[in-house]
C-alpha cells in the first residue's frame, strides 16, 4: 500500500463515524499529494442529496479531526462535496445499491482484452469466495472480480 492509499484509508476510518453521526454517508475519501501539500477529498451523500451547508459543516468537523490526528502530517487542502451524477462507486454497499444502473469501470488488469467497461451493472455478489460484478455492455456480459477494479462510477451521461 502506498502513502496515498494509506492516508486515504486512515481518513476514511477517522471520518466515517463523524459523517454518519450527522445522518450522511462518506462514500469516498481520497488523499492526493500536490506540490508540497496534500489534497484531502471527501464525497458525501444521503437520501435527498447534500447541500452546500452540509459540506461546510462537515468540512469544519473533518478539519478539526484531521488536525488533532495530524493527518496528513503536513499542509493540506480539504475539499468536501457531493459526488454529482457520475458518483464514484467504491464500497460493496454501493455496488449492491446501484445494480441496474449504467456504470463505467476501469480495471487494474485486462479482462478479455480490455481494461475499460461501460454498461449496466447487472449484479454484484460473491462467487466462489470472490466478489464479482457483472457488467452488460454491447450484448456481452463481463464478470469483473472486485479486486481488479481500479475505479468505478455511475454513468448517467446516456439513456438506455
């Protein structure tokens, strides 16, 4: 695990309970190094959506928690927002929730000769001890092991 992934995981562990206590979901936390400082991005969601006031409130709470824990251990910029229509899909619960919706998936390794998939998330389940998503695209169905997903997000750019 590199430093970026390590910080992102620690931020998620620290802030998920804080966000959930406010009736929201922390759907994604990411830490990125940028020229002598870090960018800490938090994406929030809840039924009915997230407001600017929600983002400002969580930003204040999150900043205090990160500062107390010295995470990241240098200067950082905190960005808190709603994920928008092309929401990242990161947690198992998200893959389950968005079955039947259009998604885009990039994989770490080629699967049947490709690393990018755009189609309908047909299912997400454990098969033989491996969490697998099935994506239907162009009349084909691709079984993608969860461990090979580099990134995934909703694709509401087109109707089907």
